[in-house]
């Protein structure tokens, strides 16, 4: 498989290393300059980890070539429907994930099951806290938002997430501390005790591995996908 890497930061570099270890070829690397769409079109898939303000334009331009896109950029999801539509119009595939780690995707499912169990025990107040490195641009993280949404769907009285305490909102708090790769903690707290569920990433290798597994899986497919499709979860 020949891969375009769009965004050559920490994740892009980790993907390059692991892709070569898995026997793949890197056909094109873009690090923020104007994208060479012909170079991208000559590859089998583009893996995109850029910035929230650039994600939609970058993704839709690549999809216009018919090249499938794997995207891990967070902080732009209010515009994701436009990327979905571009994939459909160009009869290609688009896969977005707030987090590609197998462990995190299992964490998401455990979180949903736990919230369904806890929702009737009103003495416990749920919350989400996340920690990332200081270079991360968006806060809260996409993984924290996905986690919060998994809780909100179980609680009729919760209608949104918020970074402050608000009635009807699940609170997400965040810290930016080096050299964290990502820690996400769900807490259910009462006046007498606390229950916690946590995922802590030691390195970025799990994220890179998941993105590559998604890129391998998406070959020959058209449509809109997520990591649950890839992992059969």
C-alpha cells in the first residue's frame, strides 16, 4: 500500500515509522505547504493529522481526487458533514476517529456500558477529565468529547457537555502538561465515594497503529466509516 501522510508532526512521523515497519510505502508527505493533489492521487490512501482550521479544506480537496482519507484531526467536527458529503460525491471513502487506539475504542464501549449502569443512581455525578501535551491545539480533546457523548446518551437530564459547571451539562475539564500522550478519566462521585474509569496512553504508537490498520481496512471500500467499523465493535 502506498500512503500519503498529510501533516508531519508527531503523529505523522510515528505513522511513517510504523508504516515502513508494516511493509508499506510512503508516496507523499505534506507538512503544511500547498497539497500536491496529483501526488496524493498516485497513492492508495491519505492519512491526515493536521490542524482544526485546515482540516475541512484539506480533507475535501483530497477526497475530490477519489483518494480515501483517514482523518484523526479533532476540533472541527461541526463541519464533518461536508467531508462526508464530499466522500459520497466522489464515490470514495472517508474514515474519521477522535482516537485510533484500540484501547481507547474499548474504553469508549466500557464507558457507555458503565454510564447505562450508573444513570439510575442519582447520588453520583459524572464528569470527564483529560490531560494532553502542551502542543495540542484543541481543548477539550476529541476523545474527551466522544467520551462525554457516550455518557450523555444514557442520561436524559444531560443535554450537552460544558467546560464549566452548568445545569443539564456534563462537565469536561482539561490540563495541558508535557510529556502526556493522552489520559482520559471518567469519574462518578458522590458524597461518600468515587468510581473512576481511565485510559492512559504511554506512547503514540497505539494511535499510529490504529490509523494504519484503518488505512489497510478501507482499501476498496466506499462510504463513511469510524473505528468501530474497522474493529467490528
